[in-house]
């Protein structure tokens, strides 16, 4: 009986240790903006991760969790405190020369909305950079893509904040909005449809530095002539990549874009 009780206590300690490890690993990766699947980023998805780790810990396989945590810790330290990530991070960035013929429109790709229904820092970077490009090169119109989230019985969108920024920074520009894309591929298709209706096909695509290569290839894949422009980045010091935090965030973006590019190539989108 005492032996069974000891085994139960051992399993309980294993489950608690594994669950704690899972919490720390998940929160660390989330804070560093490593790619986490959408389903797992929800509260119940997080609970499933912790429960699964606890079950593994109670089953006696917790050594594998500790081994995985150890490997993750080593990988994060290497990325954070060496320049290893600079080359793959900089390889993601595509910067094109401005064409002699100019472009018909500047397209600012969307990012996220905050809980206050404002553009995220990344979204602001993209839109403000697009407005600066349009003003610098005399392009008469800017296109934004709508972010939309359900809220109760209604839907909140990025329209108000995007219009406010356009009116503040470049009030003379024509501001066009394409509606509710879920992926970069859908953004490209919506902009291509707008271009066909408007009689133009040359666009400048402005997006985050890490996103430029995949995004611009996707827009070219739907038949548009693309000039690729990296937005300024206030979330990661992309050129320097000196701080451990910036390097770790860049590593997450490299992982995300690498997986995204593989998927887009497999589907024939780039």
C-alpha cells in the first residue's frame, strides 16, 4: 500500500513538474513571438498543452520533456547570444529599385488589431511606411487590406484607424480598401481584382522586412508587376540584430516565413 502511495506521489510530482515546464516553455515562445498555431494560441489550446504535458509527466516519460526543454534552452541561448540568426534573417528581406515607369498604387499589407481596435505596431509601421513611399514618389493612391474581428453580434474592423492615419499623414492621397483577407494569398487576389477593375497592374507592396520576399512573390504570382519595399520596423531592430531579444524575435520570424514559403510553394502560389 505504501509503495502504491509512493508511486502515486511520484506520478503527481512528475505531472506537476511537466505542466510547469510546459507553461514556462509556452509563455517564453509566445513572448518572443515564435510561431504558435492559432488553435493553440487560444485559452483552451493553452490548457490542452498543459494537460498533455501533465499526462506525459505522470506516465513516466517526463525525461523526454526535460530533454526537449534542455534542447530548447540551448537553441535559444545560441540564437540570442551569437550572430547566427543574422544571415538567414537578412536573406528574407527583398528591396527593389523604384521603377522608372513608377507604380499605379502603393499597397500596405495588414497585420493585427489590438483589443482597443487600433492597428498593432507592425500594422502602423507598414501603413506609415507605405504613405511615406507614396508621398516620396508622387503615387496618387494607397491600398490597405481590412482586418476584421467578430465582437458580439457585430464585426470590428481596422478601417477607422487606417483612415485616421491616412488623413493625418497624407490627406491628399486616395485611400482604397480591400475587404477581409485571411492570408497573404487572399490579399494578393483582392488587390489583383481591384487593379483589373481600375486598369492598373504595377504596385509597390510595403510589408514588414521579414515578410517581403514571400509576400512580393505571392503578388507576382497573381499577375501583378511588383516593387517590393520593406517597411520600417519598430518591433525588431532588423538591420542591427544586436540585442538577444531582437535576435530571438527574428528567429521566430525566420521560422514562420520559412514554413510559410514551403507551404506557398507546395500550393503553387509562389
